[in-house]
């Protein structure tokens, strides 16, 4: 049975295979942090797009904009929008996402839980309850 080989050379990253082991591991860690920061920047942009309702010029919802214009799947769009909305009510979410202590999936699940609780009880969760939930998931 042949072993699959990941082709690390590409037009965009021709020197990856030439990196030393230590440099490759270091660069992967740096890129991971850059990716989390870029994701957080996107959440801030989505929040402002929602605030200004810029999606409404051509789309029925922010979700539709993220799927059709930005090219995310339905699930990926939902996770980003939910995480962005959680970040609005709990700013500490941003730091947890950047540090990798909280994932988009978990942030989305927390936001969905809070939304359901508000729908059922008619009352938004106090910030202390949100903070407690965030502490539990770390």
C-alpha cells in the first residue's frame, strides 16, 4: 500500500519544504495565530455590516450575504454570525477566540443557547451568567 504524501510545494508557498523542522513548527504556530486574528477581524466586519444593514442591498439576510457573497457554507456562516453576536454581548469572547480557548463552534452553541433561553423566558441572560458559561467551557 502506497503512503499518501502531502505536497507541500505550491505556487503560493514554494519554500515550505525547505524550512527546517523547528522553523516549520514555529511558522505553523504563527500562521495559526494569524488565522484566528483574521477570523476575529471578519467577525468585527460582519458586526458592522449587520449594524449598517449593508447586506440588505442585495440579500435578504446577513446569513444569505455570508453564504452567497463571501462563499461560506450554511454551517460556517451560521457559526460566524452566532460568534459575532456573542462577541457583541460578551466582549471577552474575542480574547478567548484569539487565544484558542474558545472555538467558533462553541461560541455559536453558546449564542444559540442564549437565544433559545431568551425566547423561552423573555429575558436576556445577565452578563454574569454569560461569563459563567464562558468560564465553564475553558
